[in-house]
C-alpha cells in the first residue's frame, strides 16, 4: 500500500511539473509573438507545448529508471555518462518523432507535407534543444536521491543515538539498584523497620523511573524529586554522617534536563566526599539560569579527588549522554574545589519544552 501511494505521488509530481513547464513555455511563445507583431493564439501555443511536454512526461519514467540504475557516482561515472548520453539522444529522437505525428493536429509552425519531412526539419532545429531536457530529468533524480540519502542517514544516526542513550540509561539503573539493595541488606541486621521503609522508597523510586523509561528528558523539578528519594535511601546508609541541601529556585525547576543526570554526580560526591571521611559531610545541589544556559552544580566538602584516578562508570556515562544529546552546546567537568571537596558542573541549553 505504501509503495503504491509513493508511485501515485511520483506520477502526480511528474505530470504537474511538465504541465507547469508547458504553460511557461507557451506563455513565453505567446509573449514573443506579440512582441514581434506576429500574434499567436493562446490555444495554439499551449497546445503545441502541452503535446511536447506530454511526450517528455511519458519518457520521464524511463529516464528515472536509468538514473536509478546508473547513478552518477564516482565508481562508475564514465559508464553512467555513456549510458545517459545514448539515452538522451534516443529520448530526444523519440520526442521529435512523436511530436511530428501530432504537429498537424496542434497547428505546429514547422510543418512539411510528410511526417518524414516534418521529423527531418525538427531534427535540424530542435534536436540540440531536446537533448539537455533528458539531462535535466537525470539531474533532478540525482538531487532527489542525494536528498533522500541524507535524510536516511540523519534518521539512522538519530536511531543510533537513541539506542545508545537507552543503553546508557540502562547502565545506571542496575548500578543504583545494587547500591540500594546493599543498603537494605545492611539495615536488615540493624534496623528492620528502617530496612522496610527504605525498601518501600526504593519500590516507589523504581516505579517512577520505569514510568519515564522512554523519556530522555524531564523537568528539573522531576529530576530533583527523584534525587530526594535517592538521597533518602542513601541517608539510611550514612545516617548522621550525611547532610545535604538542594538550592534550586522555583523558576528554574521547569527547565528540561536529561533523566537521571544528577544521580551519578551525587553518587560521586557520596563516594569521594562522605564515605572517605570519618566525620559528617555535606552535599549541595544547586541550579541557576544564566541567559540561555542552565548551570547545574553538585559539590561536597570531602577530601577531593585522588591525584590519579580514572573516570567512574557513572561520570563517563554522564559525559557520553550529554555529548549525544547536546553535542558542543554542553559543558561538563568534575574538579577539586578551591575551598576543598569536589565540584561537578554541567551547563546545558536552557529549554522548557521537550
């Protein structure tokens, strides 16, 4: 059904294009006759050029098939030139031969008593003009093919990027789930009531994550809601050693951000800032808008990053996702803060619509 619809659409485009060409050429002939003082009736001018265009419209499918079979590509360029050169001559001769038959009916000016005489006269006056018409059809087919190839390439690249994003997101969920279940396992031996509460929080958190499984972006407010649930689970593991603040104005919470973009940064802060010290530690999450840029910040007051360390899975994942989603319109870096601790910063294009 789709191929039939595509065929019908192409037929309509070909007929419409040649009709437009015929009317334009008829108009030019009519105006030229008026200027020369040799008036040409509009019906006669349009009849002549419509017959000429109709013949070329009938020959166009053949030209399109040859253009598809022998595209002008570098690998077989000279073979394609030879084939289309012969086809252009054949199509030009066929056009003149058929037009010579219809010439007496439409009142063409270049008439001879016989068909052969009319064809011979057309051969001497319009052959050179008809040959380029074939090449124009082939050029149009070539441009359409290049445009279709470019669209297909863009579509495939978008599908590949989407698949990679889905895979990157899929890496985050088991990693987070492992940490949460480990916390619950520890609490089962220390505080069963807390373990049960955390298990319920985890269930709600996973349900919320799965509900948005296909969405690559959510509002910052939704992301912060997810993050608060995550911090609630982690606080059960760290107890009084973990303090945190979320400093995000209400008017910034409508911004669109990648799903689960802050959780790996907070996890990194917990690993390097809280778990690495004996006393209490603090994690802060902030966001602000600066013109067309949204800036997200996660910081901790721990000992900072080790001197030599490879980027953890969560951070490498974050960097890859940002690159896929925003290319060079984003910035992400994790560094030691001047006042101590680790500072993770993300800059994204400000946007409030998906």
